[in-house]
């Protein structure tokens, strides 16, 4: 790989100051690491898939109207066409086809990971007791996490070739070991 994890991490932090976008990058990275084992070549793909998850929205905070042009150009300049293509394909308005397992995994994991984090944040138990039926119920409520594109969630799982229930469970399982670090674990009860 031309781009190291440290370079990706530093770029993300240079371009992104929003705590919620940094959290989103880390959660999608964690899910993409697990996706490399389920949909890719395992350890051989882990770093590339992690960097893809980490950088997929790296330019959004500073240049929202240009997203994802800046990050795609940065990756292309560093000879990372596979990651650049996956990030281009995840921005469905560009119409770039999701052709590879990496492309399809990022598309399927991005929006749904953000949505599952949002579901976890409104539960006292966080992600620890979250199930696919609760997530699907919240998906029907268009006022909850309204910025999450439900059509993109549907398209992602369809292109990945999995059921929505299975993919929700997969993402929950990928995030659960990191619940405390990501702030989506159980919260202490408040004193009355």
C-alpha cells in the first residue's frame, strides 16, 4: 500500500475537527476491519479496508460541498485507486458503480453504521441490548436520525447480497467490543 495507516490517521485529523465525524470515521473503520474478514480476504485486506472506512468522509467537515472530491484526489495522487474508487462509489450521487467487495462493503456499512450508533446513543444500555428488530423499527421512523439515507441503506445491503437483519447483526457485533471507546456502551443511571 502507498498510504500508511498513520498517514490516513493524520490526514483525517488535519481535515476533520468535528467530534461526531471523527467518531463516525472510527466506527466505520472498526466495521470495515470485520468486513474484510467476512467479505474480503481477511488479514490481507484488513489495513486497506480499515483505511477506506477511516477516510471515506475525511473531506466532509472542511469541504462539504466538494465531498468526496478532495479525498478521492488525495488518494489517486498517492496511487490508491482501489480506495479512491470505493469512496467514489459510496457517494451514490456520483453514479460510480460498486464493483468490488470493498466498494460494496463500504456502501453497505457507512450509513447503517452511523444509524446503529444513533440507535445506541438513545438507549440506556447502549449497543449491548440492541437488536435488529429495534434498528429496523427506527429505520421506519424518518424523523429519527433523519440525515441517514434509508435508500442507501437498502441499496447497500442489496448490493452486498445479504439480508438487512444479518447486516444489522454483523455491524452490532463489530461495534460491541468498542462500545466504551465509542461512547455507545451502557450509561450510568443519573441520580434523581
